[in-house]
C-alpha cells in the first residue's frame, strides 16, 4: 500500500465518512418531478435532490405555485422511499447490526418532511391543497419578528436532523438582516441580507449534499441601481447565485380560456395562463432546453394533459397534420387505431385534450412514455 492509499484510509477513518476514494462513483441523480411534463422536459425529469435551487422572476410569475407543485410531488415521493427502504431491510433474514440500527432509526423517524418558510405570510392553504399539497404534513415556519440570520439558523438546525427532504423559502427578498432590524428608518443600511445569505448557502449546500435535502429559495427582482444601463437583478448578492445548482427565471405568459386557447391580455375573465420559465443556470443536466412554459388553470392547477400533448408532439408520439391529430405507437411506428380498426383522428387541440380526458388508458400510456423519454439523457 502506497503513502497516498494510507492517507486516504486515514482521512476516511478520521472523519468517519468515505470522503476520499479512487475513481468517480456513478450515482444516478434523483429528481423531484414537476406535475408538468413541459417543465420536466426542460430539466430532464425535474429538480435534482440534494441541491440548492433558485426560483426568481417578476411578481405574479408563478414562482410560489411552482414551488407548491414541487412540495405536492415531494411528499408522496418521500413516503414511498421510506416505505421501500423499511421493506427492503425487513426482508433481510439475518440483519447486521448496522442494518438493524438503520431499520429502528427509520421507524422512529418516519418519512422525510417538507419545511416551508412563509416569510411573506401569504401562503394560501386552499390553493396549496388545490395543487395537491398535504398541508397537515408540512412543517410551516411563519416568522413574525425574526431576522434573516435567525431564520437561516433555524432552517440549518432542521436540516441537520436528517428528517427534512425539502426546504422552501418564500421569499428571500422580504427578509430583514439583524443590522437593518436594529436601525431606524432614517439610518441607512448596506448589503441587505447578502452576507447572511452567502454564509447560509455555503452551510446549506453541505447539508443538502449530506442529507439529500433540496432547498428552493424564491427570490425577487430589483432594479439594478449600480448600473448606468439599468436592468433587473435578484436580491441577496452573488454568493447565493454561485451556490445554486439551478436558477430558474419565471414570467407570466399568455392568458388562456377554459379550452386552453390563448386569449388577449385585456381579457376580463381568463381561465389561466402560461408560466414562462427560463433556465438561467444548470449544473446537473445539459443546458439545451433553456426556455419553456407550463399551463396553469386557476381552478384545477397545472394542466397535465395539455402539457403532456406538447411534449408528445416533440417526440412524435402524437402527430399533427394541420388541425388534425393522431396517435403513434413509438415502438412500431404504426398509427394507433380504435377497436373497430379505424385510425383515431381528432380535430383541434381543445378536442384532443377532451379526448384524452375521456380515454384515461390512452392518456396514461402516452404520459408514461413521455416521462421515460424526458429522463433519457
């Protein structure tokens, strides 16, 4: 054994973790999916686990709604993972001491949980439930007079328990530093929460990686007062940006009616709107799907069927010829027919959405194939 190998062994023994090893272990990045296949398409399957992610953009752009959608999908995912690991450990006839300790720990801990820091005190519980969030299971932090430093410290301590799988901060822009909190309205403060956020993000990045916890920070836009050319910037300084593995910019898109058709901005009673997303930074997948959107209905939430159709068109699972649509078996390349052997043809996208709503078996087949293709690198 060479000197380097001895050092590697000593380092791992000293820190009681395998922090140094030869070669690069091939680890499949776990994801928390969006409900929208279009959003999943942009990031090859969803948001990565164990990373810091920023949602930024203009007001009313869909940031909080998207974060709640991630919460809704994370909760059953954490439940399934917990149940599966317990099942796997219980299936071992002669468990080792470490395996039995892990089993006892999991049973006492329960599934990983979601922590939602509602710094703006504006979380709409009805809307969250409409999006699929189990609000009874969510740990809700509603700061009253706490400073940014105090909120960050609370979140770090919760992450260190290894019982948290997802943290959402809504939002960074409303936080007040201890320095600003102690001063009067006449006294100027500089830097805002940048110093506290930079230190928090550095510590949080280590904890996210160690405990496989995802952190979403919702951020606000401000005018860039330091540039003679104006423009918009996010709050919190540059340190936060560097520690984010993904940064998404949100913007409100076109309004839609009840059938999913785009309507004018001046419409008085829209049924929903498109949520435009721009991938500003990604360190976990190829940056070749930078701009996209998903469809939001104000009554039912994210329109999964409409967005599934859009991605299915990209992959050729659904063919479009003018205003007509038909379905393709992607394995054989054959056009799908009905029970009588007639080719299934639907005119117009609203009718296509309605057809898939009335034929859930076909929709589920298309949805599963779309999910499979999206995740392929």
